[in-house]
C-alpha cells in the first residue's frame, strides 16, 4: 500500500501529460492531487461555439445531442456568405439535408482550357448523381435551427475576446466576452460574459478565436465573385451546367467559374499570388464567358478569403478550431463547406466522447488533439495532400492547364474524380486502368510541356 | 447596376491626367505625391481601384513602388477589357483581334491543308498550334457555344513528338555521354591499369556508371539542380504545414 502511494504521487505530478499514449485508466492523470474545484463530476460540460455557419452548427448539434450545455454565438443570422454553394452528394445524406433546400442539381461541369477547349465532366454520372447547389443563407439557417432543436442555445452576438484560466490544469473555466446583438429598438448591444469549459472556434477565415489563442496565421487566396442575373434564354444554358475556366488570363494559380444559383449565376475567380490584380482576373473571366453572360445585370459583388493551408496550431488549451478557422479548405477545388461541417461534427463528437468516457472534470488539450485532430488528419489528410499535388502539377502554367483539360476528357478520370468528390472516399479503380491513367498523364504533361516550350521559343523569337 | 459604368470614364480621366502631370511630379517632393495619391484613390474607393494609385507611383522612381510596370499594364488591359463589360448590356464592343488562320477551320486544324505529298506534315501542325496558343495567351478569346474548339493534341501521333523533340536531345546527350565515357575509361585505365572489361567487372565502377546514367537523365542543365531541389521542398512543404500543429507536443506542454 505504501509502495502504491509512493508510485501514485509521481504519476500525478503531470508526467503522463507528455505522452498521449498512456492508458487512460490511471487516476488523477490530468490534475494535481488536490481537487481544485468544488464541482462534482456529474454536472454537464459547458461548451461555447463561436460562429454559426456549417462548422459551428454541426459542432453545436453534436454537442447538444450528447447532453452538453451548448452555446452558439453567431453575429449575423441573416447574412449571406459569398460562396460557390456546391456541396458533395454525400453531405445530403450525412447531414440529413432535405431536398427542398437544393436550388439546383448540377449534372455537368464544363472545363475550358486557356485555348477554350471544352470538356464536359459528367458523362459518367449515374442517374441520381449530381452536385447539389444551395444558397448559403438557406443551408446555414437550416443547420442552425436544427442545432437549436437539439438543445443548443443560440446567442446572437459578436464575440470580442477570450480569457483563458490562469492555469489550464485546474478546472477553471474560460471566460468568453461577447456583445449580444441589440434588441429591436435598442441602439447598442450589451456586453456579456460566459464561463465555459471548452471552446470551439468556428468563426471563419478571419477567426477572432484563432487570434486570441495565437493559433498562427495562414496564407490565403482571395475569391472574388459577382452575382449576375441573366435573361431567361441565357439562364437556360446553365440549367444544370456549371463552368470552370482555367488560364492565366483568368487566374495564375486557380480557376474562374460560372456557377448557377437559384435565379442568377455567380461569376468569379480567385488567386493567391496576385491578389492586387483580382479585378483584372475578374475582367478576364467575364471576357471569356462574355457571349454567355452578356446582357446580364450585376446584383451583388462579393469577395472573401480562402485559407490555403491549416493554421500552425489548431488546438490550444481547451480551444479547438474547426472549418475555415482551422484552414480546412482543399487546394485545387477550394472546397470548404463539407469539411467545415464534418470537422465541426467530429470535434463536437470528440468532446462529448472525452467527457463521457473518463468522467474527469476537465477536458485537456491532449484529449482534444487525440480524439479530434488525429482522427481528422488520419481520415482526410490524404485527400488534402492529393489535391495539393494536383494543384501544383496542373495549375502551374498554361501548358499544364491544357494538359489538365485534355486529361479530363478521359472517362476513367471523370469517374474517379466524381467518386472521390461526391462521396469523399478513395475511389477504388482497376489497377490496369490506373496504370493507363498514369501513362496518359505523363504523356499529356510531356506534350503540353513541349507545346509550352514552343510557345516560349516563338515568344523569344518574336521579341528579338 | 451602375457599378461598372463609371469605371471607363474614371480610368480615362486618370490616365489622361497622369500623362499630363508626368513632368511636374518628378520635381515634387514625395509627400505631395502621396497626397495626390490619397485623394485620387479615395475618389475611387467604391471601385477599389488599386491600380489607380499605382499609376501615380510609377511616375516616381522605380524603386519606390513594388511593381510599377505590372500595375500600369494591368490598368491598360483593364481599360481594354472593361469596356465590353458594361453590365447593363449596352452594346460596347472592344476590338480584341481574333485568331485567324486559313488552316483553322471550324474549331480545329484542317489536316488536309497540312499535307506534303501524301503524308501529313505533323511538324507544321505542331508549329501552327503553338502559334495559336501564343496568340491566345496574348489575346484571350471568349468561349462560345456556337464555335466550340475541338482540336486536341492527341490527334498528333506519338512518333511525331518523339521524332521532333526527343530524338535530337537524346542524340546530344548520348554524344556527350560517349565522349565523357571514353575519356573516363582512358583515365581510369591509365591510373589503375584496369582495361575496359576489368573495369566493368568492378562493383565500384558499376555503381559510378549507374549514378552517371541517372544524373544525365535527371539533370541536363545547370538549372535542373535548382529545379529538383525546389520540387523536393515543395512536395514536403504542404505536409509540414499540416504537421505544424503536432510540433508543440514534443517541445512544450508540461508548463500547462
């Protein structure tokens, strides 16, 4: 017994905190021997989620469904986010999104190369497969109200700052300072404070939560978009078709798009390296799609940053970042809605799991990293890496973009692409066809590279 | 909406003002220029015209502004490109020269016009396509549903590419390898006394030969070394950004 006592004290001085692989059954693993608060273990965990977009609402729903006392802070309930609005098909099932929220079902994606060679992506789609397009305000409102119906408390207001406890190993709460939205008729909102055990930062690319925990910054692309209402006969062309334009006139390192929405199209482009020239690229995409959008009326102009890679620290103390705040946007396609919602849900479920499993009185940074970050990285890192590779190889030069479009004409490529995009899983293909695809890729890139060099040679000849 | 209609007029006034005021601006001290810069840009704030401010800067010494030529060019291009984009649908045409070539028919190259004797001259097809792509880089064209582009380079047979591009380079590389190989064989023979057959039997020599072959395949110019190093860095860079969150685990933590 005495020996056991001797053994248990070094354990409880915090040594096991360093290695997450220790078995969780060691008691008093997380804190000093003396209990630091008078709370009993049975009281519910208090969680606050800053930001009520897809990430925040999914986290709120997962937490509330598990019995956690959840507060969702959102600053603009009626705002509409500038966004492409396309979600993968699996999101409809995974998040039980009702069909009437979908504005359009895109079954064909046309990619146009710098020389306007057009390839229709979508010949291999099975009946019923499509890319759902929604309005963000509709989707966000639905997810938020569902989180509320599960028990989350929606607090309209603006998050201002976060006060961490003096010591993280104690059970002291974080203090969230926010300004609640003014009541109708009032001029200003009231500053309020919440005592919270776990914080989920889901407040988007310019996350304030990330800044308050010094999560680090990321490089970001800017996406610029104009919503244009077209005359009906031109709108008919975009009935179930979305277009992607690649070329250095449209973007040096990304693509330009014409995506149909409920009764208008969104025409836009994006870039990382030449943000100051975004207007020029917007002019470029408009010129390229000119014959199809002439006569339209611009109803809105919007721009937003898109993170290019995750922040250096995604979990700090008992604060976890999800969605755009964490930087979960794929390269190449710039897709973020699904990953935001999925990471929110995964984080919420992780917190609930940590709380219920151990019945400890505090959730630690290690727990969050193990249950949420490691799982997330394990499941999706390969996808992010692959898309980064695609972007580096195919968006580098005009020649590479031509090769990309040529390759997209291949049926196998189309099927594999849609499988992985629509269902977010590694598409299993025939190894022979895979080899054939590798061969074709090498061939296309070689030919396009040669063409590129020829163009350069002609250019230097012309300049001499 | 009125969003874009003021731009062409604003741009034309700006550029005319700039050309008039080049001389005096050189003599004015920097602060004066800055105030001009501020008033101009605030007038355009609604349009967010970064380019307008930069045109002012270009007039000053080059080192004071980051990329004056680009900004100026961008402005000119915008002037050219903005004009068809009058969003109210008013017929404002801009003269972007369209690609014309008698052999480019209906969105593809008419291969019959490339025939030399009874065979198609693929080199000429490749040249024509390269010229078309260069043209389009300089004057991008609007895509249209009525005249789709059908030409795709897979029409050109694989041996045409190899004959034109790979073979000459292969010949050059093989020639270099042969010359170096002969000289090295002579050198090693004079140093060690091993003849060619004995040299090939030695494991060390075989390894050197292998390294030499791989080197020649990957690195053909001096720039290739830098390129390879950059590619290696880039492939691991994205991964490093993802793993950054785990770096803290090993270094800190116990202070919490």
